C-alpha cells in the first residue's frame, strides 16, 4: 500500500515542504529510506520500529520503502520520525489516509513511543500555513512555538498512540491557543537599568548615540572601569522590538535549538557575549549542515566581544562581511544557507597587555612595542567598520560613592526613540532601519555638511590617516547626533563630536 504524509525540512532560515511517501509491498522484511537523508534520518529506522512496537502496534513484516520528496534537497534532523511512523501505520490501515490531508507532522520518537521536541518548529509552522496546511501535530514542548502562527491549529501530542487515536476519532486533542499580545507584553522587560552606572558620562553619551543610530562601538579602558557593565545595559536603551522583529529573532533561536521552553517569544533584544576562545564557525555559523552562529543569535540585538584582541584573528576578520551586509551566507558541498545578522557590535579591550596604559592610578608595565603589538591585533579594516571608539577611564571613588543616581534607561530610551522616529520617516521607502545602515547614495543625500565641516574632516584625514570608509562612518554618526538634537542639518559641532570618537585612528602612543 502507498501513503503520503506531510513533513517539513528546515535549511537556514527557510522551510521546505517534504512529502513523506511510504510504500509497503510483498518481499523480505526490509526498511529502506531514500530521498537524500542524512545520518540522523537513517538512524530513525530503529527508533521508529521500537516506538511502533512499544506503542502496541505491529510493525509490518514486509518490504517498507520511505521516500522523502523532493529527493534533491538534503533531509536532516529527527523531526521526520513522527511523519514516517504515521505513514507506516496508515499503510497498515490503522489510520485512514483521508484523515492525513491538510495535516503536518513533526517530532522525534523515543523508543517507548513518546514524542520529543525538535528544533525549527516556528519557521516550519509559518511555511505550513503558506502551503494551506490546516493542522500541525508537534511535540507538546514545541506546541507554544507553533501556536504563535495564526490561522493554523497547533496540536500538542505526547505519544504516538495520541496521534493515532485522535486521527481515528477515539481521542480529543484541543489545539493550543495563546494570547500572543499578552505574552509579548509580559516578556518585554529588562532586569538591568542605565541608572546603575556611576560616572562615565562621556561613555554613556557615546552609547546613547550608538543606540540612536545603531552604530558599532569599541570601548577602551583599564580593567574594572565598567566596560562590561555599560555593554550589558545597552539593550535597555534600544527601541523595543516590534512584534514582527520578535518573531524574526524567535525563528533564529528556534532553529538553533536555544529557545527557552518557558519563553515562547523573544520579546527583548538579544544580548550575546561569546568567550574569546570561540571558533569562526561558532561566531558566524557553520557545520556540515549550517547552523546559526553568535552573530545571527544577536540579530536585532547586541553582540558583545569582551577582550577583543584575545579573539583569534580569523574569527575577527570573519565579522567584516556580516557587519556590512547584515546577513551571512554559508555554503557547503550539499547545501547553502543564509542567516540574518543585523546586530550592533559592542567590543571592549584594554589599552595594553597589562591593562593600565594611561591609567591615573596604576602604573603600566608594558613597553611601547608591546602596546603597539597588542593594539595591532585589531586590523584596520575591522576598525573602519566600528563607528565609535570610546575611552572608558577608571572611575574615581567619589563618583562611585555618590548617592545620586544617573538617568534611567527609560529616560535615555525616550530620546533614542525620537531619533529613531526621524530615521524611520527618512528611510521609510528604502528598507533601512537606522543611520548606521545608510548606503553611499543615502549618505550623499542625507549627510550634507557645510564648508567649515568639510575643512574639519579634511584636517582629520590628514592627521589621523582616515580611510574613505572611516569618513563615511563619521558622517553617519554626525547625522545621528543631529537627530538626537532634532536638527534637520548637520552642524560643525556634530561633526567635531563624531571625529572625537575615533580614538584608535589617532593612536594612543
């Protein structure tokens, strides 16, 4: 007997409908899977056999052939266990084939017939709705993901017999219903606040500019000056995620398998802080079957790289293209996958190996050669892609002991939101989110400066040796400073402030 069951394969950020074709015929008992399956799909044979047997059903004593169509797309993951098992039981006439129409099945089977969670359910549910699927049967722990998609019934199932009995009308399973707006509002909160930072007025001003324009930041200062503290609080002053943006971020975490079971929706901007021992594949994504790396997990949020010179050079250089394009494409012999990577890069480093060069209290033990070698670990092309270089000095005791708190995240965010509103109006038809993402043509259109400002930039080029890319960065930051002050035109004072955020261009020694 021949039966078709709907399945789904996830490659990159895209989902592809897969038709699980099951054929049982006379012959020696055999279980063959074709259609470009990977090792995890091939191994499903023994899991499915045991799950069917331990669920109280008889596995067919005949030739069983499974075809995963289309056969030119590689199939990977354990999510095909459930549709294959359902197809086999339907071929044995334990399930009526007509009951499988307009249904999608995703799930991994345990040997006892229970259904375990899998990755990538959210993008699969969106694709299922596009293809006209009415119901999606998913593991109970993934049901909330599927329920985020309106217009499709998310059916939570715990065991294989649950699926069979429901399809045959012997058991009732209610689709999971969620109040999406309530979930969005509930999870849209931060535990940190900007007013917890003592002193560092200049650094806080620079981070406000960075948040307003979506600019990349490099903080330079001695150990204990508060660089990590500043970075962790940056998401609290960024504009709130829209619902569509939250769904986009949640998709990435779902595919990566990092979605918290208790957190149905990623409603706050992600903050990722990988250790400096990370590989290039871990940072930008990779693997035999490409998976999102830290830059994609930081999509629409913040990627914090502490102790920047300690990262491997090839890892840092891999950042250059995603910083420009906002996306990363990973190509392997059998598959090509693209992941979003529109993140704010926030990096931190000490000024020298010992960390105290230029410090007012501690004496630096490093030679000029050691300092130059340490700073040179950050290549010029990477520095060009960082808009603001912020010097973060050590904080004096008097500033730390002050009872008076600074501005709250809410107060700073209000100004940031006003600046972003101006940018949204400016770029509404161009698909640009913020000033940092302006194209060359948009820079010419929106970053016009007077002759005095031109002379100031010319002087900076001569003294600092700025590249054309660095000049564009200065213009973008100037535009953001003007937006924060609600100025339609860029003034010389805005350009002067933007130039001062290029510490490493002028050199520290």
